[in-house]
């Protein structure tokens, strides 16, 4: 299957629009990176599974998820993702776990 790639500027704009994060906000998150612990929370809370988030990241933003964690940000859940873009640059994204990349 062939993936549609988004030009770098468009991918960056899409990623910027989905970010919920700043450096100080990331420091306040309580995160679980062990998916045997996070998976039951994802199911119980009706969150988008990380596998689906991975597909969305590749298809819509042309980024590869290298690391992921489920985090609690006050009254909602988010995914903290370490990603590598098409240009090889690594960065951290924080996306809503109910509506990632919307």
C-alpha cells in the first residue's frame, strides 16, 4: 500500500495545529510508558489506541513515532510522542488521546 506524503511545510503546519504542548506543560504531565499498564486505561476511557495514532502520524504527517506514553493532563488524557520527521529531526509532540491529529 502506498502512503500519501504531505510536503514538509504542510506536515509542519498540521503538526503545529495539533500540538497542546510547551516545555513547561510537558513537565506537568503524569505519564505511563509501559503499555501493559496504559492499555487498560485506553480501553476503559475509550481513547484512540496508540496503533491507530501511529498510522495517523505516518499517513497525515509523514512522521515516525519512536517513543510514546499515555499521559494525564489535568482532566484529559494525551499521548506524548517522540517523533522523527521526514527531514530526520526528532521532536516531542503531545496530542489529545481522544482526537489525535484533528
